[in-house]
């Protein structure tokens, strides 16, 4: 597969993989506030579900970090999260088969931790000829320095860092689409809109 450069994200050409969003990992993130990461993750997950983008969930059951986030399981009840032992998700045959069979050109990744669970598969998938997008505000690690080093490594290989709202807005494309209201509804909690509106209305 030829490398895809600057290919516009659409629901038809994209696949999402959420890697190791487990309570025992998220609670120890120091590169951003763990609660903010969780809120961003759930907003993103609800929105991509609305956009009908195929999504792979994966976790490491042997690490002692707990199961995959129950909230993700509720959002994707039809999904069968892959409980893997292989550290690099791309090297897990079940995951690699799903990515290859999807026919998608753009692979959107997020994970905890950034330097291992996100960077390792991102580098491998990019090398295999896909265009990888690393969603940094639903990923995290143990310090800002560690994240910066990992991000530098990924960018040098052509991986594109993004935030989750940019991904969603690029895929949505037009606020006139019927999915728009549901997507903005999913985003509202992460953006703090319900609290802001409630406080503003009392002024």
C-alpha cells in the first residue's frame, strides 16, 4: 500500500483504535489531568459512534491495570475488545487482521501510554503504508517530557498529531449534516458547556 500523505479524514476512509484505556493506567497519567483525558475520551467515543467509524478497542489484561474502561464497553456494546499480550498492538494477529480487512487508509490512534502503547503501533502501522493520526488529548503518559520525546519520534516518521475535536470536525465537514447535533451533544460535556450555560443563565 502506498503511503498516504495529507489525505482528508472521512468516515469512509478512517478507522479508530483506542489502546489500553484502563483505569489503572489513566489514573496515573501526568501529561494531562486524568479526568480531562477520560472526559475527552468519552466525548470522542460517543461522537465516532454517531459517525459510524469502525473502532477497535484493545487492552492488556495481564498488566494489573484493570479491565478496559466500562464506559467504552457501554458505548461500543457490539465491540469485542482485544485482550492482548503483545505490547505492540499492530503485531497482534487479531488486530492486524481487522485493520487490513477494513480497507481504511487513515488509522486514528490514541493510547495510554504515549511512548509505548501509542507510539509502537503508530510507527509500525505508518511503516506498513497507512497514514496514522495520533490523538494526543485522549492519550497520556507519566510526564510531559516523556510525551514530548515520544511525539518527536512519531512526527519524524510522518505520523500526524491531532486533537480529538479537530478529527471530529474534519470528518463531520458540515454542520448541516443530521449527525451534527448528536456530535456537539457528545462534545458538550468535555467542553464544559452544560456548566457554563447553567452559570450564565443565572447571571
